[in-house]
């Protein structure tokens, strides 16, 4: 995120990569890598760039430098590098920084709302050859992620979930009943909004697959959309791309069952299992 902010500041200042690089006495590639978060942010470099870009307010400069120092510290997920794909590490970082997380999920209960046994069954299906120890560590990552919903200044999680998710038997009837009960409890949280897209609603704008949208407390940071596939993921921060995801999700929220009916919907399905 800080790389994106540096990019925005450079572009507002009307400077090229080459011009910014000359101010630091480094190559243009170094500036480009800083903006793409491919290297750590050296505090002296950041401080000098802020001056070059016209950011002179002491409080704003110190705030940016504080964020840069925090960004250079390894996140909690680094200790799970052995079971966490590199392309998913960025997702966990964005998830932890966002103040609004919106998502559409047609296949599984979102990771932030999964019970341990449901998560274990999902992970085993996705990693059929992994040793049990790796599954245990992957479950631990998921549980650690879930702690953000109960922290101070927790993000708002707003999910549209397809009815298919509730009908798909994951881990057996007992696991599904426990998972649905957990979803009912989650809907009581002030920062969780869950809507179900019922079969009866027919086709909708996002039938191509799941995605997330992250929004951040700093208004100058763009929304970021995330779409996952079998071997990786794509991140989108260009306005037109993100707008397409937002429009689809807004239309789906209007088409799905209202959040006020979710508890009754879940209760009805749980009785059928």
C-alpha cells in the first residue's frame, strides 16, 4: 500500500522514475521496485522522496515514515511461509490493513468465518497429498486471520455467499451443522454482514467465480480487488477494473436475500442436514 502511495505522490508531482531515481542517486528500477513493494522501504529514501514530491507537513511525513517502519517488520504470517503460498501473503497483508472487506463466495464459507473442522476439510480437499502437520499449520493460519474480526477497530466484513455453499457437504453432516451454527453466531457481530444468494434468485453478475474487494482507512489508497485461481491470484487496483467488481457486487447485494433474513435462512438449512 505504501508503494502505491509513493507512486501516486510521484505522479502528482509530475516526476518520472528516472527523475525520482536521480534524486536518490539510484536507478529508476529501484524506484519502480519500491512502488511495487518488491523491496523493503529504506527510511532515508522514503524521507527524501517525500520532500522531492512536495510532502513537507511534519505530521504527514512522520506518519508516512511510521507506516514505512511498520511495513518493514515481518508480519505474523511470515512464520507460516512453509504452508502459505507467496501469492497469498499479499492477501493476508491487505486483509489485515483493510477497514472494509467485501466478498462474493460461490464455493466455500469464507476463511474468516470457517470453523476449525470445516477449514480442515476444505484444506484437505485442496491439498490431498499434504502431510497432516502441514494441514495443521494451514488451519492455524486461518484461525490467526480470524482474530482480526474481534480486534479493536475491526474491519466490516460484508459477504454475499451462494446457497451452493450451504448445500455442499463439507466434512459430513456434523461439520456442516456446526459451521452453519457458527455463521448464525457471526451474523450477530456488529461488523459482520452476511447475505445469501438463493437458487431462486437466478443468474447474477458474478457467476464466473469468487472475489474480494479491500478498502482502507486512508482515503488516498485505492480499493484493491482480488481474484483467485487454481495456481495463483490476481490483484487489481486500477479504477476501471475495481469499478467492475464493485458494480457486480452492488448489484448482487440488491439481488441477494437481505441480511436481516440470513439467520432464518441458515436455520432452515441446518434443520435439513
